[in-house]
């Protein structure tokens, strides 16, 4: 009933949003009659029309990037298309080869476009691919289940498409799956094992400095999550009948952690619109257009993540198995490791990502590096000025050193 209730509410509000969009004055003759009242009125209509979530992936909108002393065109190409995710390649119009990097986007309620800023910066010096996950409500039940080990299998298949001499960079939740994939490939002496592995703000060991997010997982048994946050996709969607963890539930959970900030940002947005401060309003609207684009996770992936990564911490304890075989990060001997943490991260706290260094016990010291970025929260680790100016150089230098 959870999904049906959400969809019913959205259907009820949709006419109000359409009415608000149509009621905007937008420089009409009547707006001139209202003088100073027109902008506040249009601002109110804009706020009402934006009262919605979208379940479709936004565009990356990366058309050109600087490479050296010139700008080059960027074209999105699908390198591999699988039921639950595509391998997306940002092809550039250049002749000089650059290091191939797979960016592993989180599967946690938002689309891969949340990493637009990460991709845009990485494209300056690298041949970039990204995991472009599909909204689970759009995947027919006939495609079968998709769990944590399936995610790992997808990463290995994606790395095989990149071929030998590749690099992997994971952001947030999939740091665990990335470490597992590289461990498995190292154990198999796979020729496409990455040269470097960058893990950014990920829950390698959630027992270190537990956050509010971790406490939620620790304080409730697995059955509680299955009863309270798992829903069935309604009949109107291709994935009808599939059990999912809805993206709107994840969004609401994250917003509740910082509700005062979100309310403040929307108040600022209204003021900017009412004053005609277009550039300032656009920055806030662009962020929330992305933030309010949500995707559903398969129930099995969500529940296995809670069970195996958060509650049991199987990888951190050396108990994780992949397709029945033990996973041993100590098998990693040639893949250089860089971990990145944010000093003000309230989702993945200090020490949780750095725990990867202890697990990769066979790596020699010169193949390990940790970067602690002070004064950034979770989002700032992979987006914004500090990512671009301070964190990215560390990532670039690690990759360059292993080329």
C-alpha cells in the first residue's frame, strides 16, 4: 500500500502543479499592471509547480570539457547495456590516450547524474566511464533479482569492457562493492584488475564512528525494514509486482536529517525568484532538480545491504563470500589504494572508509594513501570547489603515478 498511497497523493497534486505553471504571468501585459507584485506572484507559482519528485534520470548535460589548452566535445555512448544498469562512456574528441577510469555511482535512491560534478572534473585528464543504474520500477520482474553480489558482478563485467590498465573510483555506498570486486579479480589474477582503486566516503566498516544512518540499521532487525519500507511497484509501471525500496522513502529519510537546511534553501529560492535574482535561483533549482530525481532499489539489494554491509559488517570482519567463495582483500597486491573522507561527513563518518587500508594488508606502504578533507560534508567529498581544487589533485596524482 505504501507505493499506491504515494502515487495517489502525487496524482492528486499534479493538477495543482499544472495550474500553477499555467498561471504564471511571465512578462504578460497583466504583469505590467501589477508592477512590483508580479515577481512575488510568479515566484509563488514557481514554488507550487516545483512541488514534485521525478522518477526519470536527468541529463548529464556535459557537452564540452577543457583538455589541456582547448575545449573538446563530449559524447555519451552506451558501452554495455544490462537490465539493471548501463556502462556509460563519455567519449571525447581527442587523439591522445588518457587513463581509463570507471566511476562507480551509488545505488541509493538517486541517479548517477548526482555525480555530474565528479564526472566533469575527471574528464579533464581521464577517459571516463560511469555505472548508470536503472530505476528498479522500470525493470520487468522477468529480469530476475538484483542483489549485492549481482552488483559486484556488474562491476567486474564493466571493468572487462574497459580492458586492462584501468582504474576504479567509487563514491559512497558502492565503495564496499568496489573493494569486493577488486579483491575477487585479484584472487583470480584477472587481467582487467584495476591499477588504482579510489574509495570516497564509503561504509567499508560501519562500526567505526557510527552515524545516525548507521544507528538506524543497527537499532532495527531486518524484518522491521522489510515490513516498513519495502513496497510493491504499482501496475502502471514496467516493473509491476516487483518489491522495491522506493526512492522517495530514501529521499525523505535524508531530508529529515537536515530539514532546517532544506527549508532555508527553499526560502532563499523564493526570495531570489521574487527579486529577479535569476542566477542565484538557478543554482538552487539545479541542485534540487537533481536531488528530487529519485530511483527505486530492488528489495533484495536494499535488504542485503542492510544485513550484510551494515548489520553484520561481513567484509570488515573477513566473512563476506562472493558466489560461495570467501573474499580476501589481502589478495590485492598491485592495485594502489586511495581513500578519501570528509571531516564533516554525517553520513559516512571518519574511519569508515580508511578501514580499507587494514583490510588490504598485503599492499606495500607506497601503494596506500589516505586523504582527509577538512570542512566538507558528504556531498562535498565528490562535488564542489574543494573536490575540484583539493581532492581531485590527489586522485589524479595517484592514477598518474600508476600509469
